[in-house]
C-alpha cells in the first residue's frame, strides 16, 4: 500500500515509521529541520514497543510521489485548508484520506473539499514527543481506531486495517466513528487542555484534588454534549480515562502543551471550541468548557515573549 503521511510531526512520524518497517511504501510530508533530519538520517524512534531506526522517504511536496492509496492526514486543525490544497489530485481512485486530527469537525471540513466518499475518520491513540528533529519518544499506547463515515466495512477499510495490523498499530475498525471521535475528545478536551493551561504533565494534574474536580467536570460536560450529537457515551468513560491516565500517562507532556512550548498556535478550536459550538446548537450549558475555551484563546493570542 502506498501511504502519504500528511503532517509528519511526532504522531505522523511514529505511525509512518511503523508502517514503513512493516513493508508499506510510505512517504512523509514534513518541513524544516525535521524534514532535513529524516532525509539525512531517517527516523529514530525510542519506544516502549521496541526502538526503531529506519530510513523513510520524505518530502515537502506531496505530489512528487503521488498517487497514494491512503493519505494519513495528521496536520494540526488550523492547517487543514492549506494541507488539503497540497494534496489535491494526489489520491488514487477509491483511495482514502483518513484524518486522525484532534477534534470532531475535521471529517466534515475535508468532505466539503474532497467529497464524503474520499474521507474516513479516526483517532490516534498514542503518547509521543518529538525531542529533536528526526527523533521521537513513544511512551504510551500506539494505535489507530478508524472507520468509514457511514459505518460500512468496505474493501478499502479492510485493506487499511490489514496494513495497520501488520504494522502493530491497529486499534479497531469501527462502524461508529462518531462515538469514537467524541470518546477521545473526553480526554483531549480535559487533560490536554488543562495540562496546557497549567504547563503540567498528566501525573501532576491527577495528583491534585482541585484539578481532578475540574477534569471530571469538563469530562462530564463533553459526555453530555457528545450524546446530544449522537455519540454513544456514558459517564463510565470518565473513570476509565482517569484510571488509564494514572496507569499509563503520568509522564506524558500533552501535544498542545508541546505546541505551546515551541511557540506554535494552539488547537483550542478543535479541543474546546468544538464542544462549545455543539453545546450551543443543543442549548446545553457547559461553563467549564466555556472557561477553558476562553483561556486557551487568550493564551494562544498572547505575545510569545511572555513565555
């Protein structure tokens, strides 16, 4: 399978490396020093599932190696439009653009550009950090849940699942991707956002009683809004996420906190804005998410010299 990883940051690079190691024809679309490092030395992955050093084709011009059977769409939400323009005409007939971006709105955005039939939705379930150009540290989980937007189990979905299985990164091929996307937002809209606002690792948040109260409130609001949107969620997911984070994610520096430290824009629209917008559509009050959304926007807009 010929695969383009569109947006080879920490997440895209990790999955791209695993797919390449499994024999897939992988192209990474990266930029700057990271692109130069991959071209010169390949990817260097330090991982709980076994370290990996591997050469991978890398470019900043995706159409150079087109067409692709699968485009794993990993760019930040605010880069969606620009990245979509770069991959125009790069997909094979019957190929798929699989978004594993944060949030629950990207599938619809991509569908307006490429058509719903070209788009699939998924979650990246992985804890990774780019510690230097070309160097990725993987500390938790490491799989992708995905599915067709209409819930069908198609030939192309099965082929992608087989490729992910060979690479050791298959979570599940799901008939209900909406539920899985909102399910991930329970964690992302709480722990990711609060970790960014407080500049703390996950374990530090879990050890503080008032922080835990806030996290549970955010999670509860997201479950309520997700259910109103048609996702099949319940409050049991809150305890499950907290237990998983206590066991596996204590050392994690979340992706948005990493962006803050590097002076990059923050995905506040994807993490909190999506919850607030959906809540307003349904007339649901979400005061905790409203507050976090406002604070992240202010943090994003603050002069970077403040940090």
